[in-house]
C-alpha cells in the first residue's frame, strides 16, 4: 500500500492527462494521469484543473472502476 504522504509529494506538472472516452460535449468529464515513480493514478475534473487532483493506488482505482462498471458499489 502506498503512503498517502508519498502520493501527494510527487508534483504533477509534467504528466500527461488523459480525458475519459465517455466525455460528452457538456464539459462534464474527468482526466487521469499516472503519478510519476509510483503505482498510482491522479484524477481531476477537467473543468477545474487548478483544484488538486485526487490520488490513489493503481489497484484501488482499478477496483473502483470495476465496481462502477458492474454496478456493485456498496454504501459504507
């Protein structure tokens, strides 16, 4: 598991952001980028890139996306 402090110490200035393929023309979309040097993903709102990106381990992001696709998210 990645330490949260490590996730947020890595600058994202030169990462390549990828926009969701489900983006519509209404500007409601997310972008994702690999966190350099860590097995982690950064996620941000493309309309507000100045707001700090959410960061999480790659495995956790994959599990979240699988749960979304399978409609199996459960309330905690």
